[in-house]
C-alpha cells in the first residue's frame, strides 16, 4: 500500500503506520513464542534451524528496527535521506522485505510449498 503520493500527515499515512505497529507486534510475539517453545539455536529442531523461521525472524527484526526508527522520527517513509541519516535510510530498502511476510504462510501449508517449489524449478527452464 506504500506509494510516494501518500501525504505524510494524512489519514492514510496514520493508518499505515498503525497497521505496521500492530502487525510488527503480532509477528514479534509469534517469533518470541516459537523461540521459547523450540529454543533459538542449540538443539535439533530449534528456531534458526528452519530456513522459513530464519527468514521470518530476519524480517521481524528488520520490522522492529524500522518501527522504532519511525516512532522516534529518525526516518519517515516519504522523507529523502540526507547525509546525517544515511545509515537509517537503508531501512527504506529493508522495509521492502516486509513484503515477504506472506511467504511464512507457505511454511504452514505443504501444498503451497509444493506449488512454490514447482514454480521456482520451472523458472530455470523458462529462463
């Protein structure tokens, strides 16, 4: 839903920011519960031993950093980066990774995993 023409002080921007806070909180709680239930790194079936969980955890961490930066006013979705905020402007790139969140649904649905694997394998032959 992001686009350059959204007014920084309009209702749509406020709605998107609030939605970002809510979904980041939900995904963060989900990640914490999974880490507590399965462990983080040491063991056979821990959180980071599954590629889908590692990707999901990375996206959640980027989302939390992005929300904190937006909340503190360090970076705004429509602002142009200047020299002082060059490092924080990189969050604009990582913000795009939030679009990968729906891929975590694939982890829960084996039929969708098969479809995605087939699609990826077919891309090689199409190329």
